[in-house]
């Protein structure tokens, strides 16, 4: 379970203020997969990072039960001078999982070849994202935070990513930030629309999609929009 309590977040850049969370109150139930939808720049990625604990809110709090992943696909936390395998071992120690098992899973899943033993700074953005996605999926969490999974790689890797994500969500809850209405319909039990700092949670995903359309969202989107070749990138 994840509960947002009077959660506020305001950014100040070049003297201009942008509020992406205006006193949000919502509860994402234990075991539920909740879609987080909103237009570009609405603050979806920032909200996921606040839930993960990697970004502080301006005020308010997040209360949660069980373990919560970092935003799946987010590769920003890797140390660039460590190799892929060293980064994975470090994550295993932090989260208290079997190091060798995680390394074996990620090496096979990410399929970055010899780069697994080279520094992260030598990776392309797609390779970093494949490694991050593999590390996330290699650990079991009660709630997964999924930030706009834009599958990189060939068709086989995309299918592999889809299969393992569905396997994890069969046993865990999730908050999934996405533009893909197909993904919302196929994976999610509930949906929340983030718009101008306000969050509305819907028990019916079709209602949420209709509400998203009314604020100008693309309700016909079946695949995530193309961006830089990464599983999770810019702050949405």
C-alpha cells in the first residue's frame, strides 16, 4: 500500500515556480497495479521518485507498507566508473538479495555482452536502461514503480521485458507512469490522472482514460511515444 498525505512538490527554476503536486491525497491499494497518466511535464516521474524516496517533497509525506522499488528502468543511480557487474553487486548488497543470483539474472536478461564487465560510462543510454531494467526485475518488491517503459532492443528483448514484468505484477502491486493506453488497459486495475498539480484516482481505467482525453491526452496511444533510446528518461 502507498498513501500520499497532503503531498506537495514545487520546483523553482530561473525564478519561475512550477507545482507538480498540490496537496495530493490518495491511496494505492496493496497488490493493485495503478496507472499514472498525464501529459508531458505533468510531473509523473517526479511523483514516482518522491514515492521511491529519491526526491523529497516540498511538504506532506508518503506512507507505505512493504518494499518499494526504485523507478524501474531509471538508470540514473548507477556509478559511471564502476562496471555493470559491480553496480549490480552493489545493488544486491543494498537490498539484501543474493548477489550471485542477481548478477546471473541481470547478465542474461540485459544481454549487453562484454560491456557487463566494463564501466557504465562506456554504455549507450539503451544499454544502461537494459541493465537497470534487469536489475529491477531481478529483485522482488511488494510495489514496483515503473517509469514509462519504452522497450529498447529487438523484438525478442521487448517480448522478454513484457513477460518478466507481467510475472512480477502477478505477485506484486505497481504504480506505472505511461502514455500507452494499451498498457493501461492490459496491466492496470486502477488509474490516476495527474494534471496541473492535482491527482484524481479512478477505480475504472476507462473512466480515467476518458478524463485524460478531456484534458488533451492522446487516448489512442497504444505504444509509448518515441524518446531517447531508454526505458526511462526525462521527467514527465
